[in-house]
């Protein structure tokens, strides 16, 4: 039980970081500092260049080395203390409500880049957080769409049976047979290349939700078929209970566990699908940050071999996927204990 609570808290914390990216991220994800391309992560110091200890952590400004290409050195002439709850670039807390308070930061002209910068001098840590908001939101919304469609069609097929059941299941077989990732490529390739980011996002979510309903629908159909034959359901039906009453009180509650398990399985799959499309240039494009578009920079060999911090979105993707995988295992284990 304690492990389960810690795991749930960990997954919630991951989502909190990305959905409150504006507060946690110290910089605007599209802000460019062309004088600091591919600057390495900023080092946090407690001891200054003179050997004096400071209780408050601080950073030094990074400047290009005059004697070497693509090398940065610390300018030890000025210390920039790391501060909490500082004023920075404006961001939207919710649509229509802006704020300028950030969790941490340093005074300008100092910069605190936890994960370095990209080729345009944009802060990678801020872009990972903002990009996670796009990628995770795509996975969550696509999962909701797929589960809603699967719930409606699976319940309809299982409850009414007959020709309705056969028609829905044959359509589900078709969708399960289609290689959905290639379908995504084909649909995106058919769309205009120059479409705005919001439209691209909605198209991706819609396609993922439409092609992913078949498996949840088949599982829900099986549960509904079993539930409608139970004695208390048949008794309620015999006493004149309406179809909405039977579904709401006696049948749909049996599907909630399957929906939860499928959600934990589908979210990382759809998240990876969005990352794959954006990585190949068919999803969310620049300057909007997403994990896939950020990983697209690794297609250049010199970036992959020279700037390790550019792999940060991949590390974030792995951590998020492992969190959902562990959550799925926990749900299965609890279901097994309940069944026994």
C-alpha cells in the first residue's frame, strides 16, 4: 500500500512539473540568446574563486573562451545568487490569467541553465518542461478520446448484441489490423505542411483517439456481456428497470477497472507516437517545444556526440513511461488481489 501511494505521488509529481511548467521553468522556452549556443549546464557553487564559503548557492556567468571554439568558461568577477520565487518572463497560468513569478532564478545578466542551451541559446530545462506539457497533454487527450469511443461502442455491442455486436466488432477488427503508426504518417503527410501548431496538435490527438478505440472496446464488450447475464441484472430487468438505469448502476461500474488499466497502458503509447511524429518533422514544429521536436536536433551527428544535455527530452520520456509502466503493474496486482 505504501509503495502504491509513493508511486501514485511520483506520477502526479511528474505531471505537476510539466503542467505547471511556466512556474517551474526559469525562462521563456522560445527566448533566444544567440551569444550562448550549446552552452553546457550551469554549475552551482558554494565556494567562490577566492576560496570563501557561501551558504546561499550561486552561479557565474558563462562566456565563450577566446582561445577555443565552442568552449565556455566562468566569469568569476560577479556572483549571481540562486533565488526562490523570483520575477521573470510572463506566462499563462490559465488562459487569460498571466503571472511572472517563477520558482527559482538569478538576476540578469546572469543565467541559470540547469540543462544547458540549444543551438539558439534557448534554455533546455525550460523547453523540456514546456515540451512535456505538449507531449503529455497529447497522450492524455488521445487516451480520453480512445477510451470514450471504446466505452460507448463496446458497451453498445455487448449490451444489445446481435447485428449491432457483429458490426461493431468487425469494424474493431479492421482498426486493430491497421498499422496505426503508418496511418498517422499517411494522414499527416496528406495535410498541408504549413499549418498552425494548434491545428497540428488537435489533428494528432483526434487521429490517435480514433485509431486506438478498438482494443478497449473489445475488452469492455466482454465485461458487459458477462455482467448483463448476472442474476441481479436479469432480476432488475425483469422488474422493469430501464436500459440507462441498468447501464449506470449495474453494468458500467464493472468497466472502470479496465478503463483505468487501459489508460495507464495507452498514455505512454500515444505520448511516444506524438514524440515520433514530431521527431520526424510531421508533428509539433518549431518554435513550439515538444519532446519530439527537441529530439529532432539529435539527427545531427555532431549534436548527438558533443552535447549530451540535448538528450534530456529522451530521459524525461523514459522516466514518464517507466512511471506509467509501474502504475500499470500496480493496477494489475491490486486487481489480482481483489479477485482472490
